C-alpha cells in the first residue's frame, strides 16, 4: 500500500495569492527538495516528524475537516508536495475530485509533471530557482527586490503575484513596523513598474490567523 508523508491537515482561511480570504482545507505534506532561508514552513522539512497515511486515511481526515468547516476547497501544499509518490498524489486528487472538492496545489515548480495525469483545478508555482514548471494558473514570486520580473512574464500563467518576504516573527514586531513597511514599499514600487503583477500580502501572518 502506498503511503503519503503528512505534516498536518487543518482548515483555515487562505491568506495569500488569488484565493486570499477563501476558507480552505490545507493538506500539508512533509519534506522539501529545497532549503530556502526565508521559508515560513521549515517545520515541514523534517519527514521524521510527519505521519504516514494511506490515501484513504488522508481522505477520511479531509472529510472530518469538511464537516467542521463546511469547505470543499482543498489546498495541497508542503514542503514540496511533488516529492511524494506521484501515483499516490494521483489517487488522492482523483478521489477528492470525485467527492466534489476543488483542488489547488502549491509547488516550487522544480519537479515537472504531466498536468493531464493529475486533474487539479489550480496550480500555484512559487519559483525559487530559474528552473521551474513554466505553466499554471498562478505564479507567486517571493520578492527580494533583485529578480528580473520580465524573465518570469514570458511563462504561461494567468496571474502573477509578488509576495514580500516578511520576518518570521512578524507578530512580535511591535515598534519595528518601519522594517515591514520597507519590505512592502519595494514590492509596491515593483508593481508600479510592472503592472502585470499583483501584490500578495500574506494576510494570515499579519493578522495572526491559525
């Protein structure tokens, strides 16, 4: 029986990107093939702290969250979900679709896959290198002020988002708001120069949503 390494399954409000404000059930897989210093889910890197579940067990846990939250919007994320066994991801997604869920996935894009073999509704790619899946609904770039935005605009996405890299202890920055405002300022200036892009603010961090 194939197994999936799950870090956590929970319901909350999507706090970033196109679906900001939408109630969702998050399925966070463990493990990642990158180690970005600004990652805000470093706790998901350690596969030893994850739980092994069958696809059916994941589906049962998702259904429990649906009963509590009422949401049928799923966000599959990580870590990097595509380091999981692809056939298990296929089985999970196909069963979620059969059950009437809208399925979104978030990926760093470094692992290519055949979209025809994975019937997801929405793909968000958040590239951390110049090698990434060049097609999806949403490209979300963690912006440090130095990236060439024209490079990313050549790829086949509907929406382009710039996201500020916020301090990990954002809730503890009382009296240091100028530091955060400067991060926002860089992103806003970039959007003014490149109007194809929108800003993703990570609202869940700013307001302390769980």
